[in-house]
């Protein structure tokens, strides 16, 4: 039996109508994922290799190593099929749905990254797929909407509320509750009611297993620290999980510090997404966790320059590991992330996702020329590059022009 909680976090805060679906899924998780019934995990790993391109490389970043006077390695999840870590989870859940005899997939998406990964996995496994996406997000993310359609998925616009991720999750839960018999809900991060946080983590934990093997081969030991960005926290826990028991490895979860670490109670907004660093306990999307909320306990609207980190909650397991002192939550602001985006692109030839750029910016904050050096990262540092930045080019051009960035190429020349 898997427990539903991580310390005081997690649980199953869902309406009664969803309990049968949650129980059926918990049973399937325990049998197929934990016990490898019918060889589920073997098929999953084989498909991750053949369709996904695993294992992804672990690469020494030569210029960053020189700049920071350390051995800096990059875990290249940007090279996974689809350009981000998200396929690990999407493929795992769609395959599980097939083992469970389900005939239809639904999923929510914010910026469209999870929607595109799910649509890809569903096409690969020949499952009909519907994606719920806020109307505002559909307008902002046209290429991703088109990608989902190309892979044969239907995209359902959500018009309630502000028409963004939070409302899209609620709509998908509603669809699932109505169609539990034949439908599986592929949730996009280590959030939601049990068993999702554990199950999604398990599908991503291949990242940390490959880091352990790769670093062992290259250095003969374990890394001193792991650094990953945290929105919901799935790439973070995927990176950390296998090494959580190795207490000598420091774990840093880098959140989006946005513009400023405040909450505006009047407007119900926060210009950041740092729920682990600054949030308080509450219940969101079926789980107790750390959240950004106002003085009345209302969830506030979060912000980040990277849409994938723009979420007011975070996975319950990360909240727990932070309270335990095992994971250190840190944050970097939008400008630092943009600078890190340009730095990696120019010095290493890798254009990272804006989400991943947050993890890279943390190294600069700690070890760069103007660093405050608050934390000890040790000698061998692994940064998870959770995705590639092609999807962010429009946003980067716009945000770079607004700022006077040291590391940025002149965008003006490009317009002449
Ligand atoms: C979605 C996304 C994230 C944030 O999601 P987590 O669940 O926090 O990992 C980070 N990086 C990339 C590239 C993403 O697409």
C-alpha cells in the first residue's frame, strides 16, 4: 500500500464523485508501476528509449565550469522527444490508461507544453485525446495549439474565470468525474490528489537515476549538488528522487522570483511564483501543500516570465522535503533568468527553456562574479536543463528589449 501523504502534505481532497476514479487509479498505480504487473514498467522503459530517445546525455559545461570554478554538468532533458522532460510523465500515464482498459485521455494545459506532450503520447499509443486550455492561453500559445491538433488531439477552450491553467485543471477534473468509466486524466505535474504526486514522480525518476550513473562514470562518485527549477515540481522531483537518501548530496529547488517577492492582498495577485520559499499551507487541486494565498486564504494569481513556472501551488512532496530540511528552496528573478538564458545560449551553444534558465541563474547568483555565495554547492554540480528554449523565443525578444541586459545580444540589429 502506498500512503496518500508526505508528512502533513498531500492527501485526497476531492469531491465524492471522483473517489471511485481515484481508487481505481491508486490500484492500477500499485499493480502496474510499483509491482510491474504484466511487465508494464518494462514496456514503459522500452518506449521511453525508442520513442523518447532516452537516456538523455549528461554533459560537462566547459565554460560554466570555468566561470564558476567547479565541475558543472548539464542533464540534457531538452534533448528528450518533444524538447522537455514532460514526455516521461505523459507517456507513462497514457500507457497506464491503456493497461487499465481506458479508451479516452483528457488533460489540462497552461502554456501548452503538457498538452503537446500528452497529445504526442496519445498519438503514439493510438488513444483519442482531448486537452482543456484556457481561452487566454490559447490566444497566447498558438503554435502549441497547432502542435496538439497536428497530433490529432482536440483542444477545448475554457472560458470560466481568467481562462488560464487553474480553470483548465478544474474543467478537466469535471470531465474526468463525468466520464470515469472510460477516461483517464493525465495530470501535468507532481500535484493533485494521491496517487498523482507519487506516480508522476516515479515516471520522472529516470532523470535522477541517469544522473547517478552518468556522474559516477565521469567522476567516480556522486554529485555534490543537484539544481532544478520548480513550477509544480515534476522535473525537480524527477531529478532529486533517486538521490534523496544520499544525504551528502545537496538539493536546490529554484523557483520563479518574478518581479518581486510580495503578495498584493487587495488585487489578489503575486508578481512571482515562489510558493515553496514564501507560501503558506492550504488545499489546491486535491492536495494540501504550500500555496500563494492572500490574507483571506484565497489563491492569488501568480506570475513568472516563464509560463511553465507560473503556478500558485507546488507538489506536496516538495513542500514536505523543504519542511524536513532536505530540499533547499531558492529563487531568482525574471531578469536573472533572462540573463542566464542568454549566457547558456552564447557560451555553450544550448538555448534553454526559460524555466530551466532559472536553475542556471541560481549558479550565477551563488558563484558568478557578483555572487553573494550564500549556499555551499560543492565541487560537482548538476543542473537539470528541463527543456529547450525554442518555444520561448518570442517572449525572450520582448522581455530582453524591456531590459538592459549585460548578457544579451543587441536585438535592434535584427530589426534593421
Ligand atoms: C512545464 C515545464 C517546467 C515546470 O514544470 P515542473 O512540473 O515544475 O517540472 C519546467 N521546465 C520545462 C521545460 C517545462 O516545460
